[in-house]
C-alpha cells in the first residue's frame, strides 16, 4: 500500500511539473555587411551575415517573409535578387546592373543600398516577427566609352595603304583607369582590312578623356577591286572598328574587367 501511494504521489508531481509552452523572451536579430563580389562589371553580389537569436532556446526556426531593397533612394522591383541561405545564416543580394539602369536607378558615383528583411521566428507553440535593416555603399563602376572621331585612309602607293584611326576614350568614373591589351579590327564595306594590338597601356584620369591615334597598314593585294576603285577615287567608305581591352581599376571588389567596343560609320579617303 505504501508503494502504491508513493507511485501515485510521484505521478501527481510529474503532472504538476509539465513543461509550459516555449515563449520567446527578448529575441534578437541583426543583419550586417560581410563582403562584396563581382562576376563582371554587370553582375555584382553583396554578402550579408544574418544573426537570429533566442535566449534559452537551442534551436528556433525562422523564415524571411518579405524583403525590400532601395538603391539610391529608389525602391527596386527588378534587377535585384535576394538569395537566402538560412542554415548558414547568410543572405546574398544579386545585382543586374544593366537592368537596374533600365529600371531608372539614379546613376551616381556610388550605389547606396538599403536592405530590409521582415523575419518570422517560429517556436513550438508561438512565433514572433522582427525587422532588420542594413545600409551598404559601394562604388559604381562604369565601362569606358569609345568614340571614333575620324578614320582616315591615307593613300600611300598602289601596294600599301595606311589607316589613321583617331580614337577618344571617356572615363566617367571618379577614379583613374588603365586600358591594356587593346586589340582591334578595322572593317571596310564588311571586309576585314587590318587588325592590330596596342602593347602600351592607356591611362585615363578620373572624370577625364584620352585622345590619340592608331595606325594600321593594309596590303592592296588583299583588297577587292571595287573597294580599291573607291579609294583611288577618294570616295567615302563604310567602316566598322571593333575590339576589346582589359580595364584596370582601383576598386577592390573588381580590380579588372574586359570591355568590348564596336563602332561604325563612314570615312573620307584622304591623300597623304
């Protein structure tokens, strides 16, 4: 009988000590900038650390219910993508720069990004909602702008012809850039006339321009008869000048990238 009473009393005590539902007390969440990366000048990523804590609970699940990105004071719907990695407590923001420009993001020397996350923390019997924000500023890198101011066909003799390509390169960035490994091709009437490569680097100061000449030589033997007749008559010739260059910057997240250019128009044939 004593044993029965003891067991009954023990059961009553256990029932009276039933663990209450988990309640969130002073939960906290924080979003902080971690790093910035770039695949190229058009694709940029910002990495964030997302910390969600609940004192006294070893594990509390959470989800990102909504998020919002404001870039240079403009709310963006297209051109930016949120990539969450909840198990690792990481968040990545992906930027499509050409699409952001189409969306009308104000183009300034820097991108100012205000990211807001609305978080819902899920417990066993309850939940709580929190909001975290983080502001990040990083330089906006613009590609150099190429302009052909003149292509002169310098008639030399009946075997060789020289071309003078007057080129202008605009740097709209607030930092200097250097162009190296400049490769180019010159087409006339859809035929390849000449090609070449500049071995010396071209330095363009911040918010400034470079102007210079590129000289190429073509052998008349490789030229079509109708095109040769145009040059002899000093007629206009339809041209296309295209190429690529390696651009070096002073920006840590993208110290270098390759830029392409393709320019076309009409050129006068000039006597030497």
